[in-house]
């Protein structure tokens, strides 16, 4: 698939996805939605990809939905950009929120995903990043859960993700006011992990990605990622313990575990042989495909 509104490249085990409508502040469209779904399918299918960095071209990360359609932008009968499409509906026939399909695809990714906010991230421009594992921000980044100021609701499954990331009080403050806030407030509220000078943001994101790619088992990371996210809604720590136990039993005798211990004892870098495409454990928590 050739991309019109994102860019994609892989180098040294790191995939970079760049939202690429800089003249429109990378505003979200149906085309961008489809391209994001496709690129994360490519990422999961490529064993050479060990980590993902997502950023924006130009001065914004993503300014939210493209509002050039005017007042009908969010009308499901008149606008198709914000919804998944006629063939992608809920059981009751309601068209699925397009941003939600992207957020859930990122949540289902088998590789760790790092968001690098180079500028404004508003509306779907921030909600679709909530399933990313780490979010880093430039000092120039701004954020806004502006839905109540547009007469709509939080989308992209953010009513599930955001309170779990920042707590219900902070989530409601940002969503109920709909105000735009700066990178320092995002850091204090735990929406992002770190804030950098603009020219230090991407080097920091790539340094983190390289640390993952150069030192860990891809199968371990994929399994841990699924354990962590599914664990957020586990009924109890006993359920989490059961999941951990099954996976420890399954992977503990595997080639990567043998290599991990042997390389440590031999004081050399590990060369993990297992691959995500064929060696994921059978007991990995299963998530829906859509």
C-alpha cells in the first residue's frame, strides 16, 4: 500500500511512522485512518521491527479531526471521514468510531510503541496515542481533549485508556473543560513520561527504541506488552498470577530464555533466536482482531 498521509521507514530495527499532512497540521482523515491500520499490520508482520516511533511532520503532531467539512464533520449521515466505513459497524449497526479502530489496532500491536509529540496533539490526535506504551513530548507540544467544546464525546476508547493512565480526576478535568494545556501540565498529569527541548525529542525517542531493540527478546517484549495491557482489567492479582505462571512455564524452557541466561553468564550480548511471527506462546492473552 502506498501512503499519502503518513510516512513509514524502518532502520536498525526501529520503525518510524510520521503523520504527514504538515500543511493541515496533520489533521486526521479517513485516509490517514486506513493508512495507520495498514502500517501497524506491516509492523506486526515484520520480524525486523523491534520498536516503533510515531511522530508528526512539521510543527504539529496531529491537530485532531479535519474540520474542513464544517458543521457536518461528525454527522454519520453526511460525513464519512470520522467513521470506519459502511462495512465496519457494531452489532447494532452503528458505524464504528474511526479513531477508535486506530487506537485499538495500536493496543493490539506486538511491538512497543513510543509516541513523540513534536507539537500540538488535540482531539483524536491525542486519544489515538493513549495505547502507546511511552509518550514523550517536546517543550512546544500542546494537548487538548476538546470534545465537549465541539459538542461530541471522548472517542478512540479514551474513556477506558485515559483514566487508567492519569486517574479519573485528572481525566475528567481535562475532558470536562476541553481546554488546551502545555507539555509541563501533561508531564505533571502523567500523560507523558518526559519533556525535551525540540531538537532533543526524536533522539530521545530513538535512544529508548534502540535500548529495546538491542537488548531484549522480541517474543518476551510482545508477551509482556499483552500481559501489561490486559492486566489493567484483570479481576484480581490472582488472575494476573495465573497468566504469568502459564507464560513463564511456556517460555522458560524456550530458546530465548536459554540464550538470555547463557549470554548473561558468558558476559556477552544476547542473540535471541525466537521470532514474533512464529514463536509467540499459545497462552498469550488474546485480544479481538477488530
